């Protein structure tokens, strides 16, 4: 199992220090989210200031960009890092795509993301192998690539694509087209085993691929003290209030809690939401342990499920370095 860190929160002036520290502690990859900053720009600094560390976007908002824009950016980062870049994509939700990015929301989320992946691979094939560019789909038609705009081949052209999701539709798409699937932090081990992994396998079978070729990447809620438990409870309540994530609650018979959380969120009663997440729910969606046994508990929950794992905690150099160093060593040994 690979054990990764998340670059959050960040500004560009601090990325080099964080990247060097993450590599020194032994993380396998450093992921950059797209919240209030561009997720690709830190990649240049990570590549420049490390030798071994992989890095990627977790996630870049795919529907806010064209496949050609994504393909160019990923190509440059893969070339500069000598193959250490991982392209992680997510669709975001309709309100953000339309009202924050000013882009259209598709009638088929899975269909559009499938085309984006296929179109990027058609572009990369054109640049690497000289294949004619001729991609034609419902959302994208790409047929123009003159030499002036062709960046040409690179040493590491096989850029892994990871996609993120909560529900089985996107998990199945990962099995069909991608190299990995980011499970949303709002999950349970049973939901991963009973819903997500079977969907990935269905997709892999449809495309005649081995399911083992698709990495399941998990970000886990954890709590080693009361403050972290309350933080996890608050974040779980926030995610559980999202109607499109309701299926996770329904899987455990807690749909009514989701409806109540959505109602509180619609009235901006944020302070009351965490109180609806009782200890049983907290233990279902988060790993509760003291620091000395956290690696053991993480491995018990995810060892048979995930190929990549990280914590829903930011990695900050010089803060809890011994905790991280010990955890990384124990997880990689396990």
C-alpha cells in the first residue's frame, strides 16, 4: 500500500519546503487539491525540489477545462518530473460548474468524463506516436493538430489518470477507462467493499481489463484525540448533508439523518449539524485510535481494499513530524 500526503492548505511560496519535507519523511506521493488555488502549479515546484516523490492533482476540476488544456498541462508535468506526475480528475457538482466556473453542466456526467479521458489519450497518442488526431464524440470533436502546436514525444508518455467519485457510476467508469479511483473521504469500509469495488470490477470486465490494474485511493478520516474526533464529526456532517452523497447514508440505513442534515445546511445552521453524527456513525466513517495503534487500525480497515491511502489531515512540516514519520514507516511495512 502506498501512503500519501495532501498539500493543504498551501500557497506557492511554501510548496518547495513542504515537498522536501514530505519526501524526507517517506511519503510516496503528495496530492494537490483544487479548492482556493490552482492544483497544477505546485507540481512544477514539487518536481523541481524532490527526486523520488510522486505528485498529482486530487483533484483538478475536469468540467472546468477542455481535454486539450488538461492534456498539455499533464504532458509538461510528466516530462519535467520524469514520469512522477499523476493526473487526478473530478467532476465537481452542478452548482459549482455553472455558477463558480461559468461552464455548462452535461446531461451525462459519466459520458462527458469518459470523453475527456478518451480525448486526452487521443492527443497523447498523436504527440507521442504521430497518430492522426481524429476524436469524435458527443461533447468533443478534435481533429486539428498542426506541427506548430504539437509538443512532440516525451520519455514518460503513459500518464496515469485517476478519477474521483462517490457513487458507482463513476467507479465503473474508472474500471473502464482510468488507472485509479479516488474514493470520497465520506465513505465506510463496507460501502467500499459492497458498492465501489464491485462497480470498478464491472467496468474492468466491460473493457476486458484486469480489475487489479485500477488502484483504489482512499483518504481516511481519523481521530486520535477529542479535538480530532470533533473535527471528523463536523466534516462528516458537512459531506453527509450533500444530496448527491446520500447513497452512502442509505447503504447504512441513515437516509433520514441525511435529510435532516440537508435541511440544516439549507438554513445555514452549520453549528447544529455535527450533533446529528452519533458515535456509531463516527466510528463507521472514521478510524478512531490512539497514535500508537493507528497504523494497525488503518491496515485492518483498508489493507484488503485500497492500494493508496492518505489521511484527511494536512501535512505541515515541523508539526507532528515524528507522528508522520512513524506512521509512514508502519504503514509501508504493513
